[in-house]
C-alpha cells in the first residue's frame, strides 16, 4: 500500500511556528512534569496498539508478533527516557576561591538546557520504535525539546495515526500546543531542516540520504547538530578454534540473526569472517534454505536489495545461496576472501539491506587484520572465540574497538537493549557523530546544551545548581 500525504508549504510553516511557540514553555517545565506527560503518552500508545498494529500490517509487511513487541518497546522507551531525565539533571558547582592558582576562581555553576526544536526523520524498518513516537522523539521530549517528525514515506497512514495518539495524550497531560508536530514528503523535510527555528535533527536511514541531509544541516548559515544513523555492516569474527568446535551452532545463530525481520535491521551481521580451513558453505546454504523470510517493507527496498547483492557479485564475490533476481525476496549468502577485501574494500563491502550476508574467509591472523583494517565504521562488531583463540582476539580487539560502538562476545548484534550503559552509534558511516548514542538513556544528551552561570545571585539560578 502507498499513499501520498505530502505537506503543503502552509502545513510546514504551521508545524514550525507551533513548535517554536512551544519551545520556551515546554523547556521550562521540570523533568518530573515532562515525566508525567511521557508516561501518559506511553499509556495512550499501549491502549491504541490494536488499531495502530492493524494499520502497520497493511503498510509494512511486518508480522503482528513483531509489531506488538515493537509497540511495547516504544512505550518502554517513552517511560525510560522520561525517568532518566528526572534522575540525571546535570549540576556541577565550583565555588569561588580567592586563593586558587594560577588565578582566583569565580563561582561557576554548570547545568544544561534544552537545545530547542528537534526535527526527527523517522525510519522505515521500525515503524514504531524509530518513528513518530520512537527513540529520537522520546529522548528529545524528555530533554525538554518540542519535536517535528518528518514521517517516513513507507508508512504514512500509521505515522498520521500514531501522531494523533501522541499529540492528544501530551495535550491532555498539559503539554503546550505544538510540543509535537508532523510533516510529510521529502521537500517538507528539507524545508524544515533549513529553517532557523530548528535547532537539531536526528535521522535513521540510508547512508546516501543521511549524508545529503547532514550536508544541508552543516551548510546552513547557522549550522546545527545532525545526529544521523546511516550504514553498518556489523562484522563478526569467528576464530579458528571456535569455528572448528562449534561451527553448526555459530552458523545457525548467524542465519537467525541475518534473516530476522528479513534482514531489515541496522544491526544485522552483514559480514562474517570465517577461517578458511573450516568448511561452512554447504551447512550455511541448508540453514538459509530452511529459513522463512517475508517481503521487504517496500518495493523500493526490494529493488535496492537486489541491486546491492548484484553489485557485490559483480565485484567478484561468489554466490553460496539464494537467487537475487527472484521476484520474491530470498535469503542470500555470498563469499569472498580477506585478501580480496583488503584489495578492493569499497566494491565488496556494500551494505545489502535485507537477508543477505557476505562470508569472508581468512588464512591467518595477518590476513584477517588486513581485511579488518579496510573496513569503515560500524555500529557493532562481534567475536566468537574459544580458549585456543585468545592470542587472535588480543590482536583483533584494538581494530574492532577503533571501528565499532558496541562489541559483543559470543552473541549476535540484533536486539538492542534500552539501558543506561547502551551505546548505539559508531564511527562514520555508522553515524555522523560517534560521540552520541540513539538508543539508551544517554540519547537524551544529544538534545541538551551545557550552560555555565558565573557569580549569579542564587535567586536567578536554575534549581539544579542553587
């Protein structure tokens, strides 16, 4: 199903003006006041789950169990970010000291304030958890920032319905008019991004689309932070002893992680480094052949999936399993060597958004390291190793630390817990800003601007630093 709901210029202006009017009153609310509002929004989303899921099934091809779990996660995120904002008010105080060296020190008090209106470019693959009421919206609202959502074209009816639930719940709980807004269409999103009333933006999507928007945000007369989550291959290194002892277990886990949600996850393990002396192709083909995959989210993603798999094959990879030219989506596995990766990384290391993976065989430690050094930034990296592999792990771990925002031991990267210690980010092109996370309670930090008060009378100070 597809429908055009592109916003008019008048509708975009109305969303921008309303958000700008809400900026100061919403930002002036205490974190505990916003906490109550976001809890009310989470309750409203849960109550409307049946209606919203029915729309999502029609627009996305995702299954009811997957969508029901995603609604629960989205409601959890709204509550978690609200609670975290209450418990993590920034306050650092350096009292005046006339005897300080090298010079007397004034009274300095550091806290933070909401950065302003946030523009959230919603994602296609998580129509709830990374969309209208998703993690970027929830973390920005928790920080005290009004949000304008640029709805994703893959689920416009769901976006409209979710927005109505969110907006109605926030207003009923006392949020100012304009605390949340929504616009539709590419032109509307670009117009809003260029508008001086927008102070920050967040994005989850393709590398090409995210980079184009990042460049617009930085080319403005007043550049703004643009927190883009773009592309990631999420390499997995399987060491020789682990492969020899547990090949079937590891390949089965890999298959499940690659084909889950038909591979439409930013944390899908897209590259598996496998020791060349341990066979894998026949068993991996069997496992993939027995795995059920459903249609991709949109026909455009189906075409993009086929094109990206074709591109990797054209670059010299061999097909282990699948038919990328099939009319319906099929799981695919391709293979190449570490030396080929080291020689031509850009051609072979193309992200295939869908149930496809590239197995890279390596002969020894130096062969593996050369290929790993050729990779760009990633959200995650994982290691499977046994006792006899620890020297190899010590060699590759610094490279993985330099390359990824989250490193896993003996586990698969799909599935991202929303906790304080979570980091969902990484070096470019995984994100446009490797210092911040888009999942976990520190996601709020993206939308808080530090401010120091020097020698101010207590009556004028924010409550946090009195």
